[in-house]
């Protein structure tokens, strides 16, 4: 490979990196706006807190978790979020769907998918047990807090 070809490839990769960095920043901005517009409801506050824990556990940013990606690396954490919202926060399917921007059937399928993975994979069951223990205190704190718009920077 010639020096000119290497420099050309470096320039192309740097341009791609710049675009991907901008895309990620825009996704985060959109997610912040979504949180701000939904943040005054208790259901949204609870799901936002749960999503922060899920993102921490699965090393994922909230924009990806709350986005529309169908990649397995995103679907499994999204299943976990739905399961936690239903079983830990005790939200109904419609409330979860409303906050996440989907329909109640999607939420139901996600909860069932999560439960199936917990029933068949010991490692995933252990992960969900850990998440449930970490999320329970956060849900109690949020439910007892006064209803004010959520500041995502505190997560």
C-alpha cells in the first residue's frame, strides 16, 4: 500500500468517525428531548431511572436503548427494561408502551421474551436478578418524590 493510499484511507476513516460522532450526539440530544417532554409524568420518570440502570448493566447508551434498532445487542436490554417496568415498577402494559412509544403488544412480547430468556439462561437470570435488586430502591425513591420535570443529568 502506498503512502498516498494510506493517507486517503486515513482521511476517509476520520470523516466517517466525525459523522458517527455527530450521529451519536444527535441521538443523545433527541433522547434528552424525549425525556424532557415525558419527564413530568411519574411513569416516564420511573422508566427513565430503570433505563439508566439497564444501560449501565449492558454498557449501552439510552439513545440506543430507547431507539428503534433491532440489533440483538439492543433488543435484549430493551426486553429487560420492559420486564423491569412491569415486574419491579408495577406499570401496566399501556403505560409502558405510552412512555416507550410503542404498542402494548410489543411490550407484552418483550416481557415474555425476557421471561423466556430468564427461564432458559442462568447467566441472564443472574443479570436480571442483579438489575432487579439495583432498580427496586430507585423505583421506591422516585415514586415517593414529588412530581417535577426530570433532569436527565442526575441519572
